[in-house]
């Protein structure tokens, strides 16, 4: 194996570019980038803050409605199992997030992981989708506050005029000043600092949790008093069968979306290796426990077929003589909406900042305020856009687009875990300004290798053993792949029969297998979800997809994982268990949910995607920080930086 050194001088940076720009990857350590102080975020978060952010971002007001809809249409009394299986499915993604966030604790979450493990093209797509998700999600949540406030005031007519919705017949729009004011207020709060934001979200989340605990405790009292009439039905515990229960799981799965917000704050955590996995796991566990306990109580109070689909919890208490409980439940719904809004506005500025740091967006978004140590410009831009949408538009029809960003991110994070374990990046991008250091380093070690192998370095120096590195797009230099300066060159290893042929083949097999697993997951879920296909075609596609998926699982289980996975990023953090089974399961579940989002949702998302492709083509790829980077084998980097006189390369992320 030779030392391959590639430069990124051509590609989309030229008029039409090439495919290599889409797969160029940044290093987890940002390739010795020197980040100025005004780009540093405050490291202020602990496990407690992360739990507040995770629970607050996950438990939205939807749970106050979801229990009635899913119980009536899918699960019946088995609603608790629907939440349990959905929680297990969400945990698959949470495990993947936990490993990557502890190894690569930087702002950007799934965008950052995809850029490191998969490539710039996929990373841009993930980041662009997450921007849409948080913008639409925040606006939709904000517009849900005023109707719930109206319940507390006894109707919309009793709301103060500056909070009530106003209809303009000429324009046929319903403006919502309450939503816009709330978004702007949360935006200002986010600008005050990450610790202050997490504290405020913790207070609001606590109010929501107390409301849910009231439902659990008071509902249990009523249940024991009335004999749990909801469970004494002739239809049994599974009136819609196991299929109905699983269909309910697919619906309530989206109630667990939000724990990924914790990963977006990775750069601001004091001890990311320990606290991020704990924060993600405990947030998901608390949410799952609360969901299951609420569903147990509500389904037991009222028969599933008699539930009010709009206000199931309030109606359940009212039917048992506790009409006043509706006020507590409404307060819980309002605080749930506010905490979810905060969870939508918090991560987006950090994703914008990460993309701007990498040159894919203007540097305007990467500025960090020196006093508050938050990306204020990105936060204000996010808040203003979300406030405008919340004020003018009824974004409920766009709510399905929110799921695309989340599910795509979950899928790419699972793929990134497989890549990290089996084919971790073995090349590191370094600045082209170090060309002289690279050439002198390669020349020096080529001579050492020639002396070890018995060749005459003086005679070889007149040849082209060491060529300029920036002259061609792909330049290969015969030199040592070394982990230490005294290591033998690859030529010597080849002569004594210890070449790296087996390792190279293992990486190729693993890489192709991971790709075929993704293809198999798509074919299987697409065929099983589209009943309009002919039976023969459906069964054929399902069989082919299943074979690819199962074959990939078997191959990845049998071959060894890459030894370099132990040195990737921050070592000693959380390790995702049951690889490759767990990430492949996560890929299958998320792809299935993506395929079933509906044609209308995908059409609207495609418009946003085309806009993103245009921005990337004409701006992002031309200003990428990797545009002129030189890729060298990872083993060479320390010596190259040492020979250049710059600070020594190490395994700590410079973020």
C-alpha cells in the first residue's frame, strides 16, 4: 500500500466540478484548525442541564392528544405497549447518538457526524433538512399556544386583543401575534447564554412533568375507585391485534423525537464523554416512563372507543367528576409547547454555526458573542424567520416535513456508527499551506525506507520518487505508512510477506456491505409499504431487500471491526452495544418511517432540497474549508505538523 496524498483543488470549485467534493470528509479534530476565541462556545452544561433540555424538547403537547387518537384507531388498551416498542425503537438511534456525541463532541450533531464519517454531500443534505425541521417545527409549536391559552381564559373571545388570533378576509390569512411574540421572547432568552437557556427550559419542563405526574397520581386514584373500567372489555387487550399495536408504535414514535437536541449542545458540555450519553439515555428513559404511565391510567379510566380524540385526558377526568383537572392539564399542555419551542430554537443556530465554520454557509452565522458565548447572529436569524412564519402562516400542513429531517438524521447517524466501526476514515485533511512540510517529510522518510530496504538513496534522488503534491488532483507518493518514525516502509513489509492486503480487502468488503445494507433496507421497506405494486413484484423486491439486509448483517458480524475505531475522536467514551445489529435495526426502522411519510410531504421536501442543492453548488462547495485541503494518511499527520513548526497534532478535538 502506498501513501496516497490527494488535493481538493478541483471539483465543484471548477465550473462544474466532480463527485469527489461530495465525499470529501473532515477530520474529527478539525485538522489542527486554529479556532479563535470568539468562535468558542461556553462549556457550562452538566447532566442535569442536558436532562432538562432533552425531556423538554421531547415531551410536547402532542402526548395530551396522541393517547386518544392512537388508542381509538390502532392500539386500544395495548397503548402502553405501543409506547414501549416505540421507545425501544427510539433507543436504537439514541445509542448511536450517544457514541458519536461522546467521540465527536462538537456543535452540529448529525451534520457533524455525517461530515466526518460519510462525506460533505450527505452532511449538507442532513444539515439543510435539519434547518427546515427546526424552523417549521418551532413555528408550528408556537401557533399551538394561543388555542390552549384560550381554554384557560374561557374562550378565544376572552383573550387579550394583542394575543388573540386575527383574521384578514382580504388576504385570507389568520395572523397569530401570540405565537410571534412567544418565538421572539424565546429567541432573546437563547441569546442570554446556554446555561440560562437550559435553566429556563428546566423550569418550564418541570411544570409540564408535574402536570403529567398529577395525571398519573390522580388518575390512578380514580382508576382504583372505579375499578379500571377501560380494561374490562370483551374485545380483550388487543382489539386491533398485534398489527394494530405496532401501527400505533409507528405513530407514537414521533413523540420521542427531541433527544437529539442534547447532541447539538455537545460543544457546551463540561464533560462530554460522560455527560452526553447519560443525558441522552436518561432523557429518553424519563420520557418513555411518563408516556407509559399516562397511557396506562387514561386507557383504564375510559374505554378506548369512548375517548375524545381532541381532549382525551381532560375528558377522562371530566367523565369521573373532576372537571377542574382540565385547567391543570391545559397548563401542562402550554408548558409542553413552550419547552418544545425552546428545544426547536436551541439547536438550529448551532447547526448553522457548524456549517458556516466549514465554509458551507457565510461566516456571518459562525460568529460567537464574546460575552454570552452563544452564536447570537444565528440565533436572531433563526428566531426572526420562525416568528414571521408563526405570525403569518398556518404551518400545520407542513408539519410532516419536520419528520423528514429527524428521520434522515437518525438514519445517517446509524450509518456513521457502522462506518466508524468498520471503515473509519484513514486520511486526514490538512491545509495546503503545509505543502513544503509534506514534501520534505515524504522525501526524508522515502530515503529512510530506501536505506532499510538496501536501495541507494542518492541514486534514487534523481528519479521521481517524491513528486509535487499540488500539481494533480490525485497525487500518489511512494512512501511509508508509519505509526512511528522508525517503522518500516510498505515496500519492506511487502517483501517479507506482511503486506496489508487482507486489511485492504476487509475495508472494501465492509464498505460495500454497509452500502448494500442501506439499499436492502430501502427496497424492503418500499416494497412492503406500497400495496399498489403487483404481488409478484412486491414479493420479489421484499425477498431481494431481505437477502441484502440479512446478508449484510451476517457479513458484518463475521468480519473484524477496524482497530482504529479505538483511536477515533475522544476515546474512552460510550460504546454502542450490539454492533452491527443495533445500527442496522435503526436504519431499517427509520427508512420504513421515511418511506411512509406520504407523497405530498416528499413533494414539499423536494422543493426545499432543490433549493439546498443550488445553494451548495454555487456557494457551499466553492467556499468549503476542504476545497484546497491535502489528504494524507492519518499516521503521517503528527510528523508533518511537527516538521512544520506548528503545534503538535493530538487526538483531542480542537473545538
